[in-house]
């Protein structure tokens, strides 16, 4: 896998840093404004050196904000789009460094697709983890049951050496990730990204997708 570190601007005035991890045509990563240093999740793909990245910020992932640009040997340039505000701003980033990384066995144990131990015809709960860099993972959690109760949340979580990670945001006090062998244990506190009759919390087993 390749990891590219970039720095530059949006509209020649908003200074940003960006880290992108490439796994075949899939791209995940994050960026942040140097003024605020709050990581914003990015997910997307690359095709013929054109990268399309969707922002996930404050747990909104409906492709409203996007980076669309061309990746060369020295830079990543293009247009940042905010469809909701009808904005299109140019962005220009230069490549600070490129790493080719070998994924450790420990990371491979954690990365992947998980299903709830309670999944059945009436209930379908899933987690996907993708490694980015420095023990930081992309996650996608979804729940869906027969009653029509649904929920989904995407974000970034950094695991400690004990394989424990915490996520929180304005509408979710905490989601605690605990990795045990091929299992993930989720505990949540005051999370509003699902209906009142379904939960993210529980035990998940790693499975082939």
C-alpha cells in the first residue's frame, strides 16, 4: 500500500494537511485545516490518476462535500465541492512524502469485516475497519432490524497498544472499541445515530465479506 502525505491550500488561503492511503483503487484517509487540527475523514477511489474523495464530517456522509482532482508525481490539484452551499473552490496540494508500507500481521488481524454474533433474518449489524496510518483506522458501523430500526456511523478511531479505541462526537458521547483476537466488542454511550430500538453495542465476529 502507498501512503501519501500532502500539504497545501483550498482557495489559496485555507491551509490544509492531508494523508491518503491507497489500496489498489480504493483510497481512505483524512485531512485537517492547520488552524483547527480536527481530522476529517476522506473515502473514495482513484481511476486514471483522477481521485474522488468524499468528506465525512460530524457523521454526515452523503457526498455533499468532495475533493475531485488529478494526482501527479508531485501534487494533487483540483476542485473542492460543497453541493449544499453550491460552492466550488480550487485546491492545490504538494506531495511532501510517499511511503510504501507493509501491513503487519497485527494490523491484518484487526482490519476487515465484522458481523454481530446476533445477526439473523431479523437483525443485520456490521462493522468494517480499514487501516490508514499510525494505528488510525476508518470505521463504518451499520445496524438494521426487522422493525425498521436502522442506523449508521462512519469515522476515525485510533487504537492503543492494548487494542482499545474511543470515538466521540457532538451527537455521540462515546463508542468504545475493544479488540479481542478475531472479535470486536462495542460499547456505546448516548449515541443518537440509530433508532431507539436498535444499537451499535455488542459483540462482533470477523467474517469474510
